[in-house]
C-alpha cells in the first residue's frame, strides 16, 4: 500500500480554486501542517483531508442550528447585528421609526 503523495502549494491551490500564495500563507500561519524540502513546501494528503473535513460545512448544519433552541427571531436579530457591524445596515421604514411629520412625508 503506497501513501498518497503530498501536495505542492500550486497543486493544492488548483484543487481548492485559490492562489498558491494563499496556500503558502496558510502554511506559514499554521492553518495547514506541512514540511519543507529545501525551499519547497509540501502539504501531506492526510493534512489536506483533515483541513477539508474540518472546514467544509455539512448539509445538515442549518437545520441542526435551529434545533438548538434558536428561533427565527433570534436569527433575524443576529443578521441585523451582523449588518450593523459591517456597515450594511438595512434601511428602516420611516413609518415605524420616524416621527409624525416624517411619516406624512414618507406616505405622501
């Protein structure tokens, strides 16, 4: 039985659809375990499998998060909070949050 050959940053980048520089940065940051052959970086196939399994969402993730007691309202609040943190705050209607003069302008 032969072991799978390790990946170079270029071959792993082609597999993942990213740049070889991204793979090198992941190696240097410690996100990917690997080894060096002189100046060459190699990532073992077992490490690639481990990383892919750890970072690939399963198909039941969304459903399982709902079963842990999160309601639709909690998800909506979290999305609003995320929007505020990323400065993509959704526009709020003047009818609900404005004063009476603002509401009249908004409706007609």
